[in-house]
C-alpha cells in the first residue's frame, strides 16, 4: 500500500565507535512478506524484493525525504520509496533502467492503454534488421517490428507520452520468456535472453516452432493487474515522487543533478561484477529499444 508500516523487528542496542546504536533484528523476507505491490512485477537480472528497501525506508526516513539508488536496475528502491511517500532519485549506467522504471512512476490509466493499443496498426509483413526467426513466428515478428517502429517514431518526434512509455516497458518485458504470456516461443526466463544459437538448440530439443502471438492483446493483459491494483492515493503519491531529472543514466560517481546533502537514504545493490552478464542478458531488450548493447556493455564494470 501507499503508507506501509515497518516490517516487524525487535530493536537491540550495540556499542560501536564510542556510540550506542540501534540494531534491528527480524525476518523481512518471509513468504507472507513477499507480496509486494504488483507494480514491482518487472523481470530484471539480479533484482531484490521490495521488502528489502521498505525495511530501511520506513525506519530511517520520513515522508518527503529523498531516497536514492545509484545502481537502480529495475527501480525497486525508487518505486518502493514513491509508494511510501518519499521522493525518488536513481541512476544506472544502463539506459534500460529508465525504460523499465519511469512508466511505473508516471502511470497511465488502464483505459488509456487499451485505447492506444486499439489505435495501433500492427498488421503487415515487416521484418527485423536482425534474424529473430528462432524466437518469433513471422506474424509475431512483424507485430513486434511494427510496434518498435511506432515507438521509435513517437519518441523521435517528441510525441511519446506516459501511455507510449508504459506500452514500451511492458513490451520490453514480454519479448521472450517461458510461458504463453510472452511473444516468443518457450525460452529462458524473461530476465535473461537466450542467444540466437542457444534458442535454436532449445527449439530443437523441444521440437517446437515459434507460435503466433497477439502482441497488443498480451500487452493489455499484462497491464491489467498492476494498473488495476493502483489506488488513487498511490497514483498521486507516485506522481509526487516522480521527477524526470532525478532519473539519471551514467557513472554513479557523477550525479551532479543531485545537490549535495539532499539524499536522506541510499538503498542499493551494486553490480554483480563478473557474475551477471548484463549486456548479454539484455541484448534483445536493447534491440527493441534501439539501444546499442555492445556500447552499454563497454560502460558496465565487469571485474572480479
């Protein structure tokens, strides 16, 4: 919910560096607690559950405080901060982060999404500029390409709005996955895209060919649960937390847009260094959003 109470914990006192400090002890990731707001349900590699930032935000900040995540990923900390009535600031070297987060702070209405999808003409026989036949049927690929062209055109003309951004976000997360709710044939979980060669092996092993999917219908279906779950109070609270200029893309040490001493709390998980291949796992999402995955990869820190 929008207000949220702290996750239960007992408080102990510890002596550290000449100070008596509180230490909170308790479980904050039980099965009963893993029921975050449906807006959090966006797949991304190495993301944490919203109960983690909530544990700290509710104890260490007040409504209106600025909460920052310098490695924001899918934006869990920022979204949870917004739901709790705090202001949100974030940064990530990967521009996909903003694609995934911004529409969940600047929310459209479900009716607006449905109406926009009805106006889209995704018919025709369009083909991608790369071989995607191992993932999509010809009909589905054409719809994906036409949707990509529409979103590119709207953005290039400066006409994209919160409805377009929501559709872009949902489509980005529905490209590939392992259920009927994705555009692709059965493949790896949606937070890690198989390589084309890897997908051919999956298709051969399963004896499958990519099925036809209705792209617009799947986007609308995936939009229903999160947008219907949002109360009017939450919508207003998130709108108050959202400032486009505080969603940054670059080196986490160079966030000049955030004034000194403006941040009340940082809750973050740094990159997983050489354990998660962010470039490879997001190559298809990067293509859909007209981003250069290799160029993004050069900016990512990969070190032991």
